[in-house]
C-alpha cells in the first residue's frame, strides 16, 4: 500500500459507476460473522479490508467506510473488517472514525468477479494520510455527477450539461442543450450567447480545439451541427486560464465527444415528431434537386455549365478572349440560367430522425487496448410560419414625433430542414500511461425555404400593395479530423504531455436564391424591376483550418500543498474564400404587347418566350462581393497551479497571442483592390484563487484579460439586403480588436455530487467594443464601428437540489433553477454616428436576465423519468435605431418543455417530449415595450416589426440498446 498526499486533480479519476451511486440510498450494516473475502456477486466486484489504529494496531470498531460522492457506506465490524460490493469501475473511498484523521483511498479499481483486499490504518497524528491506487481507467464525463466533480476541482469557473442530463430533455443537438447551462441562451436556434453577450464574445472548441465557422456573416459556430448522440458533455467555461484560447469574454463553449466504452455497445433511436403549426398542413415549397434530402444541391440550382465567370450581360461587353458578348449570347445565357420563380404547395409530413451508435474496446494483454466508437445520425424536420409579420416604422413629425407604420407586410414561409452527420473515434492505449486517439467528424445541415411576403410598401412602392417571393436553399457543413496523444511520464515525477494535430473544413453554399417583387395597381399586379426583383443570387464559402497544440504539465511538489507548472502553445492557420454573384432579369419591352407580359405570373413571365423580348439578363455583382481571408494565430503560455495552503489554491500565469487577419477584396465605393490587415499581439494575464472553505464548498475569484477580434465578414465591405424594403448590411475594413478586463467571484456548495448551490458575481470592462451602427443613406446601411467603451456587470444564481430532505416520499424529486441578471452600457463614438438614436445603450444582443427552472422525477427501479423545464430571457437589442427611430428589441418568450421517459424491459426506452407548449410567439418590436406578448391583437400594434408563431412540437422516440 503506497501512501502519499493526493493532489486536488486526482479526484477527477472517478468513473461513471461510482458517480451513479449518488442516487442510491444509504447502506449501513454490520458485517456480522460472514467472511468479508467471500466471492463477489454476479456482475460486481468486492473491496474489503481491516481498519486498525496506526499506533496500537488494534481494530477500529464501527469505523465508517463510504464511497465518496454517494450515500453508499458500511460500518466496520468488531474485528475492524469492512466489505463493499460495487459495480465495475474506479472509486474513491473515505474511511472515518471519531478522534481519528479521515483517510481517502483514491482510484480504487473494481473489476467484476474479483475480490481485492485494502487495509487502512487510521492515525491521530496531525498530518492527514491519503492512500492512492494508480489510475487504470479514464474518467467517464457523461454523468451529471461526473460533471459536478470536474467542476468542483477545476482551475476555472464553468458550468456543464452532461449526456445523462441531455437524455432527460427533448434536446436533439448541442444548441438545444446549451439552453440548460447557467447564463446561456440560444439565438436563432443555433448560436450560443453566454451571460447575455453575443457570439462575438464566445469561442467554440471541439475536444479542446478551436473550430472554424461555416457561416458567411459571422465567426460563430452553429451548434446545431452537433447531434447529442455523439456528446459526452457540453461545458461553458466562464473564466480564462492561460492554457485556453483567449478570444472569449462571455464563455468558451466546449463540445466533448463520447469516451470509448468498456464493452461492446450498440444503440439506436428513432424519433417521430409533429408540430401544431406545421404537420399535415400545406407548406410552401418549390422545385428543388434530387439530393435535397441529403442537404446537398445536385446542381439543379447551380450556374449553368460553362457560364462565364466574369460575365457582363450587356451588348458589346468584352469577354476574356477579347471578343464581344452579343445580344444573342446574352439571351442564350438568360434562358440557360432561368429557373422556376414561383412557389408551390405540398402536404407536410411529420418530423423524422434517427441515430445509430456502436463501440467496443479490445484488450491485448495487460497494457494494450484498442477501442472504437462510431455514430450516424439523420434528421428531417419541417417548419411553417403562417400569418407572420414584417415591417418598418417611421416618425411622424406632425404628431409629436409619434411612431407610425411605414412598411407593413404579412408573410408565410415553409422550410425543409435536413441535418445528418457521422462520427468515428479510434483510441489505442499501447501502455498503461500512453494513448493515441484518432477522431473524425462530419456534419451537414441545410434549409430549403420558400417565402411569400405581401403588404403595403412606402419605399419603392408608393404605398401600393407589394408581393415579394423568395426561394432559397442554404447548406452548411463541418468536417473535422484530430490526432491526439496523452502520455504520463513516470520518470519525470508523473509529468503529463498532451498534444494534438487537427484539420477542418467548414463550408457554406447558397446556390441560386431567387426573388421577385410584384406591385398592384388597382386590380392589376405587375412585375417590378426593383433591386431584388428578378434576382438570382449565388454565394459560397469555404474555410479551412490547420493547427496543433502542445501542453506539458510538471508536478513540482506533492503533499497537502501541491504545486504544478504548465506550459504549452498553439498554432492555427485559417483560410477563407468567399464568392458571391448577383444576376438579375431586367425589363427591355419596346412595345405595349411586350410590356403586357409583366402582368403575367412568374411561371409564365420567366420563360424562354419572353427572355430576349420582355426580359434580358444583367449582372449586378459588385467587386466587393468576393474576398479571400487568412487568420493566423500563434500562442504560448506559462501557468502555475499551486496550493499555498491546503485550503488555498492559486492559478497564475499569462498567455501571449499573436494574431494576423488579412483580407483581400475591393473597395465598395471605388471598386479598386483593397487589402485589410489587422495584426495584433496581446498579453493575456490571468490570476485565479480557489479557497476550499470546506470539503463540499469553494470560493473562487479571478481577474483576467481576454480579447475579441472582428469577424472576417465584418471586415469585408460585402453588402446584402434580406428582403424588399429592408436595410442593407455592410462590413467595415477599419475595425480594431476589442480587449476586455474580467473580474469574477463565485461561491459554490456541493451537498452531494448530484446537488449544487452557487452564486456568482462578474464585471467586464470593454475597450473598443465592436457595435452595430447605421450609416446615413436612403434607408440606412447597417455597419460596424469600434465604440469608445462598454461595461457589463451581473450576478448568477444556481440551485440543483433533491427534495428527499423534505420527506422520503418525494426522494425521487429534484429541482433545478438558475438566474442570470446583467446590466450593460456601451458608449458609441459621436463622430460618424450622428444618425444613431441612442449613442449610449445596452450592448446589442445583451439580455438583462436569463431564467432556467425545472422539476425532475427519476425512479430508477420503475425506469420512469419526468422533467419539466422553463426558460425565459429578457428583451435584447437585435438592431440599433437611427434618425430618431428607437432600437429594435427581441421580446421575451416563455418557453415550457416537458419530457416523460419510461424504460421498457432491459433494452428499450421510450420518451415523449413536448416543446413550447405555451405557444410563445417570436416577437420583435421597435419603440415602447409590449406589455403582453401573448395579446391576440399584437399584429395590429404599430411597433411590431417582426412576429411569427413557431407552434408546439411533440416528439416520440424509442431507443434500443444492449
């Protein structure tokens, strides 16, 4: 038996079987006269031993031996003997008796069918004794208790949701799961905001590696790309330590894939869902391609083969070979490009999805293991938005600057969403202390949308009824590969070396978005040649990333005041290519007979008959519609993790990050080539203190400096308008990066590994924050600017508690709740922002509060689980106001979800989930707040600029597993 003082981090080696016992009742019993070394029962292992006085060698009668983190405990008999029967796994045991110093037996490995003896000598000396058994298995992060333990012993402040917790919810991807984390909210069903801050202040890592973004208009990673079937946990780290990338302020969202199983595992799940607004209703759609069900366009929407890359559809234009483009060639290209421009309707089927996961670990001798895990997932769901509202407002100077409706549209759209992915991991442990892992992941998501907008348009329509139709298909994908190694160097005082090499490709493709606008005069509808009418828009983006990281941890001192130092570095190169083209059909009718064609519906107007007579093709691609960008990041760090006292831990260090963002494009005003180069080197220091106020509680404090860099899209002068009458959005090549000073304080208490209570206070001071502004123009162009400064302060409250303390009758019930309150202010630079209505306002995208609350019921004997979840966030700015107009706010939504699950036999699990059962609408307002977002007359309020009803979704799933 080897004696040593265990470090704080050693507690992290507890595995799933030990932590699962946290839900079991107490097991107090005397051993009597039975032999404690008798064989183990089926499926379990045994740990037994004798507890003695270290000085007298006499047995310690009635000593208590417990499994840490659970209620499992036994009492030593008259001979000091104890016996524990446990499922296979790694455990931490605590041995205690009055007047003696408690001892911990850590990393005790239990194997099915084996009986291990472990004697303990209790001492009355001042120094504590801790017994360590070598680590023989990796921790399983998938349980809620494991995540609580990881959180309790971490050097940083963070919150997590485990695979076990996710299984009790209706969540289908990482974005859904993130809503359950303290202080997190999800925007657009895919982007994670932490502590109310937007995606600019959040980074995304997969197994500790930064991910590229498939989005053309933001750097954020859409977390709906990660199905929950491959997740071990989703963790949001809220305080910076030097061993992590420093480009976050609100949180660092970490997606961790599943560990390899101990035995052969296979499981599959089928989902069937209905939506109150969508299922079995007629849905707007249009003629697509044969591979839309895979989220891939088969070329149906693409530019015709051999279409000129720099085409200018004007007679006499010069081609690359020096010849001229003739009118006949222009019309031939127009006919070849022509695609259906009208919507159709189809019956909407129920949502359907499924997944299959399998894995195993093969052992060769005592030191060699080869494990694998693979997962496939596929899903297809539909959305209908009926009787939605879009609009803009203006100020009436004749009525005390009162707001009045300017453009008011109703809209309907139908969306076909496809998502699928594959994941595979292979781990080879060629010695007890060395392992190498190869991991690959591919995920794809697409949206095929048909939308119709109708309403009065003051801009470009002179108050006439306008009809806007848009057909759009967008596909995003992420391919990720990683080779990683982990090595324990026993000869170097148990130092640890970790390394990884990664490559990834993120793509976004929008082939052939088509749009048309008709205006009505009296009883006649006529096609109009507006900016968006007759449009064929093409955009594609590819972003590749190659990188590597190295981390070396060296223990310096052991004992009850351990000291470790950690050094490492990261190198990553991202290359992005973005290209867009705008082609439009324009009118060329010369006679009344030809002009009469403009009154025809789209399916009759856009035909070969009228191309060349009433219509011709023109190109409106701007020089700034394409850009190439590169971002290089190199970082190195040094940090110490030292316990100055057994109750005081200091994490101190600094990270140096050198970043270069280069973008090659064209100036949007002059059309001349322009190169944008933003190179910065930042020193990011970090100081963290962890006070162990008791065995079950911590007080954490930290002061750090982090950075937020402009997104590549924000540096590009590329501009885009979403719909007829909307504002144009444009980047700003002169942006600088933002630096932030963060201060955090948290007290956390863990009654058990299944329970937690915590309170956190945070303050953030921003220098040069990047904010939306409005550039003066006809309708105002949305752009970006570095503000002078901003502040963000808040408080977080969290509780997860079992109700068994009230009465044993409700021991299967538990509550969970968290509340985030945030106050923020940003001050814009007065110069160049004269059109802003409010130069001092909350940060855009900042929610003043976020609430999550839930009630849990879990009866393991009956296999019944029920969870009720409630979520709401405070109204947040989605678009800043200009020229006296107020800011646009997204209004709160009261979201209530219920999940009921029942195990059937040993292999089948059924789950029924209901989402948004309160039928909370999505509402955006401009002007005075709406007191009741459920008011039936809300569409008639002049300050509503967007609204739709997503409906309630009910999903039944069946999981079969071995």
